[in-house]
């Protein structure tokens, strides 16, 4: 029997079922007039460091593309986020680059119930300065790989990614080309997701997700190798512009963790299971695929759940938990939904104030968005601080009365 899993890309990023998509899209198409696009913003990170970022175009010519086998190589876009030196002269990076933002507006936003042109997706800015020099005083930086949900853009984890960077991590975000709805490459070229089969039976969905998971695991191993090359002073990407000053010396691949949401969370756990270079994994509401679901983990593992899920109601969590021998922590974010663990948690409420968004609560729950984000940032940062940098914290086992949104699962 296929494992329990969230819907795939047609119900982009979360909780809308395939059958509901047509209803949502129809409501969206009829609900927007000629009003100016709603401006949107992301909350600033809270760590002590400013944040810098750089995008890398990576090409793996050792294998054909696993999702498009006629292509004899695999090309990826990655984002590196890191603590930066303060100062001006480097513009803040957009949430999505221009061509990807236009594609998101035309194709992805309507699937969420947001009509094309209703929101200014292109105008969203991050708090990271493109190409800013790495903060020298931050020292060698522990590394965290970030993997989004199935079909999702790497941009959807920006609020958590910037937080980790502001607290002294080098975070690598990765798009899965031909699975992610849109990936923008240098020169404005956009590669869209391959079309899905019309008959999405549970067996077809399970096979699709298994294939996507295998592709991501291979991508992640390639990126780990690229980080090793970067740390040795070799340039791993195809670019010709100078990399941020201090980047090569900053990465500490010996302290690497993985963070993922939904399918990305499953990939995080499996990568930690398979890969000696990974020391810890955090899964944000992702059912587990692959051997890790039965064999568990001997490494530190954080699981964050939404809604009414428990370690017993999701079969893959139950089997993994029973078999795991490493440190393990499970928290549930009360009144959250699957999409709460993405940037939609803070973006959709801004839209709801100005226009109707069908089933916004189904996507991001009814939890207070600010408290939800604060709880996620605190928990994820505490986990990687404990297991990548050795800073002790009891937060994961007992969040305390200040965090009524979080429940420890046992």
C-alpha cells in the first residue's frame, strides 16, 4: 500500500485536493477586478547577523537528467545564504527572480486561489543582500541543505532559511528542475515542471513521489560534493562573476544538516540515513518514503507536525520512530496546516485582508501567522544549534509556557 502522503503539484504546496483545484481556480478567475496588485513582504530574520545570498547554476555532467532522460546532464539552481558583513552596495535579492515570478503569478498562484495579477509576487524582497561579503567574525559556518515540498520552489522556505543564516549557518537551497513548478536559469530561461499524468491514482502518486525523491537525493549528493570543492577553493558553478568574498573559506562541510518540508522532509531524513556527511535531519510535516521509514535513523532527527497528526496517525512516522536509535524530537504546531511550514504562512494572510482566498485556512491553518513563524524559527534553530554546533538547549524537549502553540509528541 502506498504510504500516506500530501497531494502533489496540482494541489500546489499543500492541502488542496486535485478535485478541489478546479473549484478554487474558477473562484479565483471570477473574483478579481482591475485593482492594483497587493504588495507583499517577508518578516525580517531575528539573528545577530545580516544576511547575504548568491545564486549558483550547477551542472552535473556525470549523469543524464533523471526526470528528463533525453537530456544528457542535470542542471540545477541553488541559493547560498550566509551571515554577511554589514554595509551598503549590495541590493536585496528578490523572493523569486523576475521570469520565475511571472510564471508563478500565471500558473502557481491561481492554484492557491489567488488570481493572476492580484498580488505583486515580483515585488517581494528578501532581507539578504546579493553578493555581500561573508561575515569574517562568524568563523567557519555549519551547513544546512534545504529541500522544499513536491513541486515547490526553493523560495518557499525563505523565512526559515534567512533565520538560520542570520544565526550563523550557511544554508543551501535547491530547486528540483522539471519537478518544481518553475526554475529560472541565467539569462531568464525558465524550465517548467513536466506535466503530470491525468490519472493520479494513489499508486501513480506513490511512483511519482518515489521518482522525485530519488532525483532529489542524487541532486543533494552532488551538491554536497560541490560544497566540498568550494571549501577546497574550487569554483563549483558555471558562473563567471566573482563569488562573495570569504565564501570559499566559510563553509564547514564536516558540520552538515538537512532541512525539508513535505517531500523535502522525507528527502532530508533519507539523506541523513544514507549519507555519512550528514549529521542531522529536520522534517517539516513530511511523510517518509524509502528505507528510512522502516529502518529509522541513528542520527539526530526533528519532526514537526501540523493539524491533528501524531506519531501514531502517520504510519511512516510510527515505524521510523520505533526503529530510530539516535536523538529524536517531535513537535506539533497546533492549529497549523501543511502549508504553514512554507512562506505561505506569512504571505497568504496579507492577501486575505484585501481579497478572498478560497480555503486559505485549509492551506495554512488558523494558527497566528507571527506565532507560527516564531515557533518554527525557534525550534529549527535550536535543533541545528544543538546538533551542528554543540550549543545545549532544552527547548526541543520542553518548549515551556511561552510557546502554547507547540506540543511535544511522544
